[in-house]
C-alpha cells in the first residue's frame, strides 16, 4: 500500500485516530490511495504504527467525509469520485465563497493581511521552483480558510470542506491538475487580496472567478481513467 | 433529564438511531435544557438500550455541537452558540437564494404535489394548538424539498447540521410568541406561488425576511434567557452586510 506521509511525525497532542485520519485522508485526496482501492485494516495499522482501533475510528470519520465505504464483515474501500457530489461541492463553493470573502473584508487587520501575504509568497516560491503542486493546493486551502476564520466563520469553512471532498479530489487528479493554470490562479488570488483592501464592492465577483471550474471537465478524463468515477455525463 | 419525553421506537430504527432521535428531539424542544447534564447510563436505562448506541448517539450530537463533553467525561447539552447559529443562517440563505432561482418556473410535477401537500399540513398545524413541533418539522420539509429537487440533498444535510443551533432558537421564539407561525406559513405559500409562476423578481425582499427574520429577536431573547446562551451578544453586523451582498449580487 505504501502510504505517503508528508508530515510523518505524529504531533505531540495528536491521538492515534487523529493521526491515522490525517494521513489516510491526505493519501485519498491525493489519489495515492485510488478510488475503488481496498483498504486492509491490519496493514494500515502496521504502516501507521498504531493499533487497529484508531484505524477503524479513522475509517468511520472518512466514511462521514464520503471518502470511504465501510462494508460490515467485508473490506472497506476508497469511494469512487461521484460526479453528482462533485457538482454539489462546486455549487456550494460558488454560492458561499463570494459572500464569505465579502463579509470577511470588514475583519481584515494587519495580522490577517500578513498571513495571507505569507501564503501567497509560499505559492510563488512553489511556482518559481517548479515545486510540488500538492503544496500549492494546500496553501490555496489555507488562504481560503484564513479568510473564513478572519470573519469568525470557522464552522462554515468546515461545512464547505465536508461538501467538497470529491470536488477537491477531482482537482488533484493528475490530468485535471495539468490543465490548471497555477500562475493564473496565483495572480487571481493576489488580485483578490488587493480588492479586499481597496475595492470591497468588486470582491464577490473576483472571489467567484477564482473557483476552479468543472463545466465540461468530464471530456478531459481519458476512457481508461473513467473507472475511478461515478455518474459521469459522457 | 427528568423532563425527558419518551418517543416510541420506529420499526426500521436501530438502537443508535433511536437514541439519537429521542435525544435530539428533547434538546431542540428544550425538554433537556442548554447546560443540563446528560448521563449515558441514565439515558440507556430510560430508553432500554445498551450503552454503546447511546455513546454513539452522544458522539453524533457532539459533532453537531448539540452536546459538549466536559472533563471526567461528563456531557452537558451545549449552550446555544450565537456565532455558530449565525453561520447556519448564512449557509441557508446563500444556498437557498440560488436553489430557488434554479427552480423558479421549472418545478417538477412531484415537487408541486409535495409542496401543495406540505402547505396544506402547515395550515392544519397552525390551526391546532400545541402543534408547534409538527409545524417546525413541516417548515424544514418545505425547504428540504427544494434542495432535493435541485439535486442538492447532501448540501441540505450539511446545512441542516450547521444550523442545528437554530432549531432551539426557533422553538423558543415560537413558544414565547415572539414570532408567529402564520407569518412563516404565509411566506411559504408566497414562495410556492412565485416558483410556480416563474416570477423570481425581487426574491430577496421575500426570502431574506423569511430566513433572516429571527436575527432581530436575538438580543431580546438572549437577554431574557441568559442561561441558555453561550456568550450572549447583541446584533451581529455581518448579517446586515450579508443582506446587502445578496441584494447586490442579484442587482
């Protein structure tokens, strides 16, 4: 199975199940664990260096995220990417993000602006060094999360994140990711941060334009890869 | 917990679902009050189920912020958190303004039939005293049908979970007569008529008061029942800003 562990050290305060959840989720999101793949609990426990109970707890959390299907007395498998749920996730972002970003403008302070600028600088570094696109995605998530939190909307962020597990997985899908204009996205986010400080009325439309579009995206998925998906429109 | 209301178990319901439903029902109808202690063993005894399903039900309610776990694993019913509650209103308004726009003038026959039936039941509920709880369930159902028709059933579930704090507030406001069922019902009927006729028009002027109307009662009810609220607060200016953003987006 060979899990990829970005931050392999279990953090000091992290429970076994929180650790297992974090690592497994990351591996599923990045397609290291493929849609449809069978998960072997004892093997996962061994690789993660935890016992089976925390692994089982992590799998239950992943089931709530619609990332794993648990069949009692049988195996657990990574869910296929369901286009119906992808479209719902996309819808959620398009209706929530422009408004949240608009609301957050009232709560910008020097600390928040500095945090957002740091994230953009981190992304620029990834771009200039042809670095890891997963790192770019992670910083992108951080950018938006920081905006939600600035406006005291942490729970809303959690809800949107729960809605976009399949949408986000699709974005990480290699063929799709190749179509991604990373530098364009980075410039868009820079423009967004500027508008949040100088031109609040323009913010919702700019925020809306930053959302990765999935219209007609099914066409770009090659037939051999369609086995990863459900409810495709092709 | 001494005022806990028992409900009969449904046929297709397992112990965990049963325990969850009874607890949630008691919490949102304030039979178990914000801040009240909950004991797993006592709940298990009262419902005649074992401790495991009760623990699982507690876990699910904790995820909805309906229960807080305190040191030495005692659980209490969470106080109503107004910041979370406002985020529940936000997600409803943001999602539903667009869902209604998508549905407007495109109603499937089944939706027309279900809405008609739902409105008839609402009308009956408000005419009979003591039907507060059934009215609230019908109100939820009215909105749920819109999400389902627009293929947004998952979003309904997530938005419903985020807005669970709102259930207790709505119950309290209706119970104490601050808001009237008749208004909500009239608004539902007006929404249905507009959707059927395909006239979206100035939908915000109809929908924002419907979904955000509770906001203006918050400072008063929080002052009257400070013991139910976590950090009582006054008016939240984000809600004014949200109204403005929604009106501008539609302009």
